[in-house]
C-alpha cells in the first residue's frame, strides 16, 4: 500500500480498508469506535498476518510534503503534528506487534531527531549513476554528455532525475540567460529548485498552452485523451505532446493495450491557480465531472478511487446530483462494511456543500455505530424534514431510524409512536 504526500488518518484508513476489503473483519477493526489509532492499527496488523497470512509493506512516499516550508527554511525539519501522531501510531503498532509487516518512508529531508520513537533504518539517497545520467542525456551530442559530468548542472540536480531533465530543457530555451539561471539555482535550496525551474518552463509557454494546462489540472487522477477532449479544443490537444516532453504533463499506461493516461505535474498547482477566472474554473470542473461520470461511473468496472474523484470534482463543480448520488452509495457501502470513520468524513465533506437528506441519513447511521447517538438523532430528523414528499420509502426508513435511536435511549413510548408513523406510510 502506497500513500503519497500529506498524511491524514482518513486517507490511511481508506487505503488500508480498500486493500483488504475482501476480508470483512479488517475494515471493521480499522473503524472500531473508542479505540485509539494505535490500537486499531495493532489489531489490523495482527489480523492480516495471523488470521489471513497477508503481511503488509506500507510505503509513505514524498513524506517531505508533511514538513511545512517554514520548517524547511529554518532547518528544524519538523513535520506537522497530524503527520507526527499518525507516524508514531504506525511505528508503535508495528514495534509492539513484532510481526512481518514493514514500513518504508521516503523523504528528502527526514532526519533522526524529527521522528517519533521508531525502529526505522535511516539511509541517504544514492546519487544517480553514470548509466542513469546517460538515459536522460542520450539525445544530446556525446561530447556534450561527457562535459555534463563535470558541469554545474549535475551538481544542481543533486540526484533528482526530473530536475536534471528540466534543467536540460530549460537551458535550451531561446533567449534564456543560462548562466544567470544556474547562479540562481545554486543559491536556492534543493526543495525550491524544482519550483524555480517549473516557473521558468511555465513562463516560456504560450497563453493557450498555459490555459490548457490549467484546465487539465482539474483532474487529480490520470485521464485518457477521450476525457481530455471534453475540457479542451482540437487545437489545444496538439500541444499535449510538447507538454509531455517537457515533463509538465505526466503520461503512462498500466497495461500494454491500455490508452495513454495524462496528468498535470502536481508541482505546477500554485502556478496554475491564477490562470483561469473563478467562472472558467467552475465551467471546466462541470465539463470534467460530467465526462468522468459518463466514462467511469456508468462503466461497471468503476473503482472506488475513481468514484471518489467524481465526488470530489462534483463538489467543486456544484453538480449536486452527481456528487450526492455517488457519495451516498460509497458512504452506505462503507457503513455496511464497518468503515464508519471513513463514511463519516465523506458525508461531512458533502454536507459542507450540499444539505441532502440521503447524506444526512447516511451520516446518522455512521454516528449511531460510533456512539454519537444525539448527533445521529438530529441528523435522522433533518433527513426526514428534507425528504421529498413523494419519497414515501425514504420517509418510512427515516422514521424507523429515529425510532431505533430513541429506543436505545430508553424512551420506548416515543419510539413506538415513530414506528407507528412509519407503518402508516408503508400501508
């Protein structure tokens, strides 16, 4: 299981539950109410190893994204409190269980005194070998390749393949003061060299190319050319090859016969935000979510990750029916599979944008299982109030749910009254 970038509890539980969803007991262990994260992870690792013989390699990649820029600049390299607590829970659970499961953390800036108690082996990243450098520089003249090994470019790249590739692209830009740029890069900390090069490449693009990159960036998952066409014109598609060659757009396939998928490099996000107006962003998001809903969700093979991306984009685009209907299905499925914490957080995200009776009813189910009885009762009542008049089944279900919560609190007479109301509707 690989988690990339910022670490949060919901994302971790979602990844682990999704990986082991074929074992009904595992998601339940990860979402068990009133048990600490460390305790849930201990139970999780014990179950997958001892009962299912499925030890796990957990990878936390690009962990430097959990270190605030200010802490990089002052040299303290302290990670966020949230990331520290989660990493501490993972390390403690693995250490105390003493099983076969292992943890790998990749981080350019991680150092010993910033870590919680652990049994991790810290190892520095090896520099690129001559063969690695040749693969990137193969298109250049042999004499130039030979000179590169002694030039400032390799020192600036400092073992980062993408940074080396971008450097080679940038210094070939017409009208660029290469020496001045190299001086600036040498004076810039390693973390920010990619940002500086990305800005240089981005500024060299035509306005139409920048606009196309911005629109393509609305997708968090890689998408095919068919989907890209929905948010761009035929003329703009012609620049896709150029942007890919510059590594501003990442491309690749999972299987040999699969169409190529495209995704904008995440480092460009702050550069792209001011490119489009608020209205243009929303119009692009609306086109994007309608297309992936058509291509992904109406396909029986739609994955959970793809469905969640549809919900995310649907919320941004203010496409209520798409976001709510799919979010409702996912959250209900998670509650049925004992993934209560994940269901709760997904419902909260949707309710922050849309007050919908289906989501209110689902969040109440999750709250009821998690022991938040009063909150569940409130949300069940809100769901009943917002339920359409012609949705008699929905009204009856809400009344039964309210009755169940009230009965659990000991008010049997009031619970019976709600049950009787539901029976009247059913009749």
